[in-house]
């Protein structure tokens, strides 16, 4: 009886190790998963109510993914929004034409539902492009300080990273 118990325990141990290997190796089918790096934000003046968070997002997976949201503590800002900086009128029939208006050359921000990340690609959230807008700052952001932001992804759950104030 003891011998069967010992064999059963050994088989269960081997099965557990095999399961852990499968779970760990299967976390990202492309070998890299999703990662957020070098998150930063500019310092703000006392009168500023919004600020933009920038970062590098790497998708090492074989499937497309997307940033679908972000969160910061209420001690930083009341809410966040995903934005893209755009230049010109998106639907202007005069785009590139000789009769284009001054509005066609203006830069503006547009809220977006997601920030797409192609399979095995990197997206740079950077000035002039995609960013996470911090809305209704709780206090000025001071150079040298940092705070956490949690990025939520369509695939891959969420990832919390430190944001450095520059």
C-alpha cells in the first residue's frame, strides 16, 4: 500500500511540474507577451488640469492586441482617457489642395476607444501621437516624482508600471 501511495505522489508531482511548464510557456504564444516600458509625463504648472502619459508598449505575441484603458490613483487624477494627436481635418475634402483652410493644419486631440498594437510590434505613446490623458489632476506633477498607471489590454489583462515625472 505504501508503495502505491509513493508512486501516486510521484506521478502527481510530475504532472504538477508538467502543468506549470505548460502554463508558464503558454502565457504568450509569441514568446514575449505584452509589456509597457519607459512611462513618463511632463511636470505641470499649478494651473494645469490635464497631462499626457507617454510610454513604449511592446506586443511580443503572435496576435494583435490593444490598449483599452488606463487607471491612475485618485491622488493623481480623477480619470484617464486614451487620446491621439491629429493634424488637420480628418474629413476635409481640401486636404492637400491649394484651397486648404488654416484649420487643416491645426493640431488637435481626439479621444480613441483603443490603441491598436499589431502582432510582434511596438507602439510608442509619444508627443504628437497616442497618449493616456490624465484628466482633472489632483495636484501639480513635480519633476522627479513618480506614480503608478495601470494599462488594460484587450488580451493579456492589465499591467501596472511606474510613471516618471520629467
